[in-house]
C-alpha cells in the first residue's frame, strides 16, 4: 500500500483518513489528530444554507485553523445553488478539498431530503454535484452509502455519474441508510463501486484494528480507508494504522502518562476554542470516550463509573486531577 493518495491536485500524505463527524471532528479534535499524524481529518458536517446565512454555530463547524496538513470541509444540503454557494465560501476560507454528504443516515438530515436521502433522488444528487464542481476550483469529493436499502444499491451508478461530472474521489460506507449502524459493513460491496470508476475509492465502516484495515482494503480493492466511530477516544488511530499498513511497528496506543497529557491538552484546546463553560460541555463526550477506551481501570464497570463521575465535574482542573488519579495513582 502506497503511503499517499492523490485527489485531484491534492496529495494526501497517507491513506488512512478520518471521516467528518458531527460533534466529534471539531477544530480542537482535528488539530490534535493531525499533530498525532493523521493526514486527513474532515470538518464536522456543515449545512450549506446555514453557512451562507452566517449562522454562528455552523460557521464554527467549518473553522479553519493552524497545524492541519490539509483542510477538508464537508457540506450537506439539497439545494444545488445553496450547496454551490457553501462551496464557494469553503474555498474562500481555505478548503483544500470540498466533500459532499450523500451518506448521513440521521433522521433530522434525511427528513430534510439531505444526506443519504439524496441516494433516492440521484438526478438531484447529480445536479448538486454539477453545481458545486462548476462553482469552485478545488477538488470535490462525495461520501455516500451503498444505497437507501437493500433493494436500491445504487452506489456504483451514482459514483460513475459523479466521475463523469468531475468529482475526484468517492467514499463509500459499506451499509445502506436503512441499516444505520447495525450489522456489519459490507466491504466486498464497496468493490462494486471500485469496479465502476477510475477515480479513487475510499472504503468506510467498522475499521478499528490493523486487521480490520487490511481486510477492508483487500475485500473492497479500495485505494484508501476512512475511519469513523473507531476514532472515538483514539485520535492517534489513523497514524497507528498507517504505520502498521506501511510495515512499521510501535505501541498500540499511548501509555498512561502520554494519554493523560493528550486528554488534558485536548480539553484545554476545547476551552480555548469554545470558551468556558461551553468548551467543557463540548469536551465531555470525548472525555467519556477516552475513559471507556482506556485499558485502565481493568474492569469495564469501573470505567463506566469513572466516566459518569468525571463527566459531571464542572471545573477543568478537577477533571484533570481526577483523571490523573484514575490513570496514574495506581
């Protein structure tokens, strides 16, 4: 596996990418993951119409900061002109790549005829792609699912149409919208998309371990892979999996002291970005994942109890002290 991925005129310095995730891949998380070696971490999903209107929380989701190897802004919406305007704004803000969301299964998104609902209306999806590709000079990519349900597995056809329009890469989550996140991602089915196009295909879904990564790439024939929920509490995961795919060795994850320093740094960055108390509130989901996914305490019940206790604290210094007690004073 080569250690870079070419998307249009952009060379991504790695082939283990991090997906855009609402409430997860905010600027503090993206900066930390990038510092730890992730070559590509997309923004949270950004609603194009609200971005164009300047809604503060939406603008914040598209925040561009220092210390990122590249900036990928993902847009969601159903109106071609609004999506085109959102793309123009993203390009002016410094986006290296503009990604279109045709895959989100959330009811509040599909209920607005956006996200994976667009796979039910591929002609509209194509009009959106045409509008965005025509509006910007940056490479445009699309993230989709296999289809709406098992009777409409139209990802290969939609990807082929995307390529003809000028889209430079597609990411495919190996589930239908109907599945949400149940069952297992079908990496083999992503291979049908790979066979339908010559642009890069990125496989997504259920990749957490190095064995998962190798198997997903083998079954799908994809050019790269994208991590989703597996990065919860593991911002180092992309770099670790890339090193493994490149034949390197190293610890599975940071040790206690390293992990504690990372978590506290992440918390402080969240406080700097959002202010207090919002920064601590936004960080709590990450704190819970860090505790759940650490090997200490050994018993899962003890980790759950610690998560509940620490996530109720409203003083950042108290959080740092309690986490130190949990992981180091043993």
